[in-house]
C-alpha cells in the first residue's frame, strides 16, 4: 500500500491535479507547436510553392507561344501575327509581375538568383523578338537580295542598256566580216549577261547550289566577250566607245558583287529575321526554360529549375505535414492514455489514502455518539487531516468517559 504519511490531504489533491494539469498542458502545448509548424508549411505550400510551380508553367507556355507566333508571322507576313504577339507579351508581363511578388519569399538563395537571371533574359528575349519582327519583310530581311537589288542590278541595267545601244547602232552600219563578228560578240555579251543575272536571281530564290554552276558558265562567256570587245575598240564608233566606257565601268563595279551575293546567300544570315530568331531569340528562350524547368536530361526530362525545385519542395513539405499530423495523432493519443492512466492512479490513491481512512473513522464516531467510549480509534499518529480527526475523536472519548 502506497502511503504519504507526511503529506496532507490538500497537498495530495494539489499534486494529483498538478500532475493532470502538466499532462494536459504538455498535450495542448505539443499540439499547438506542431500545428503551428504545420500551419506555416501549409501556408508556404499554398501561397509560395504551388503558385510558383503554376506560374512557372504559365511562363514556359508564354515563351513557347510568343516564339510560335513570331515564326508564324515570319512565314506568312500576316499582320495579325504582330497583334497576337503583342497581346501575348502583355499577358507574359502580367505573369512576370505575379511571379516577382512571390519570388522574394523563396527560401533557397539559388532560386532567387535564378529568377533574377530569368528577368534579365526575358527582356533580352523580348528585344530579340522585336528585332526579328522589325527586320522581317524589310529590304534588310534578305541581305543577299538587297546587295543584288541595290548594288548589282543597277550595274546590270547600265551594261544591258549600253550594250543594247551599241548593238542598235551596229545594225545600222555596213556589214563587213569584222563588223559581223563584232555584232555577234556584242550579242553574246548581252545574252550571257542576261543569263548570268537570271541564274544568280534563281539561286537567291531557291538556294540550289547547282544554280551557282549555271551562273558561272554564262558569266565566264560574258567575260570572254567583254575581252573581245575591249580588243576591238578600233572598230567602234565614237558613240559605241562612249557606251563601252560606261559598260566597262559598270562591269568593274559589278564583278565583285556575284561572289559577295553568293557568299551571303550561303551563310546563315541570308534570311536575317530567321537568323535573329535562331541565334538570339531561341537561345535565350532555351536559357529561360533551363532556369524555370531545369536543364534537359538524357531522357528528355528537365530538373533543377525553379519550377522543379518548387515542385520538389512542395512534395517534401506535404510529406512533412502528413508525417507531422500522423505523429501528432500518435502523441495526442499517447498523452490521452497517460492522462487517463494518471487519473485512474490518482483516483485509486486518493481512495486508499483519504476516503478509506475517513470511512474507518465513521464507526468510532457512531460508537461515541451511542455512549460507548471504550473504542479503538484508527489513524492516530497520522500527520495529516485524518490524523487530526482521529486524535479529536480519541480526546473526546477520553473526556466523556472521565
């Protein structure tokens, strides 16, 4: 039997209720702390992790949409493409602004740095798209064609005009054998000039290298005809010589242009809008995707970007919350069990140490009330309230019997 001979009943009750209060406080305190931590994680999941992943997905879609719209415009020239792209950029600016508001709450410094890089790249991406759109369908869109139309074609026109004048005049002169050969050379000159000019235009349109070979043959014949004409200026009239001088000057200006046109057409810059799209806009789009979605892996998936990082953290924190709730349930049930067990023990000890001793004093009191003073009073010598009552009953029976 558990005894507390030196602890008064009031003290025992205080200890019992204090023990229950400690258990209750521990249960409530642990629950509050755990729920606060879970609440913080849930709040971060709903206002940071999930929105960041969702908005990242929206940005990725916006990047692809603006690129697709620009490609469509470059292919068709439909003005609606410019309107659609502007509207998409307005939407993307709103998405960027929403993302910027939550990016400051990122818990990883690396993600904050990634977002700053994304913002810079988005502006560069915007500028590259605008540059491609601006140059599209302008004279600068096809540099080789521009050289042909602004530099080469005027010289061809001069040569063609002057050789035609020479031929027309030659046809009016007496047809000696030498003049017939001169006329034939002039005709070869004009015919091969026209053929060479046509072939280089064809090459610019189709980009077929066989057209270059087709250009070289009449161009070589054209050169031979020019050499013959230069050597037979003694047969030319004064007006023919004047035309030949203009023709020679135009030929000298034209001669370096075909290789230049061919070199530009063979280069990646032959279609400047597409070149800007592929070398400036698309690479920046790729870098943005790497930062948002993560770099592409061997299996085609992406990882390591802002979106994948937030998705991973969302999954990790969701598991932490679920594990925390499961642990909280176990702890609460355990504390409930401890509390119930403590209540049972306290009730049992209270009954044994307080109720039973008090019940034992009922019979002696009844005997004294009935006039029987020769009784044995239990509880004498106890230091608590039961001992005080037992001592009082004993003293009362002694005085009455005396």
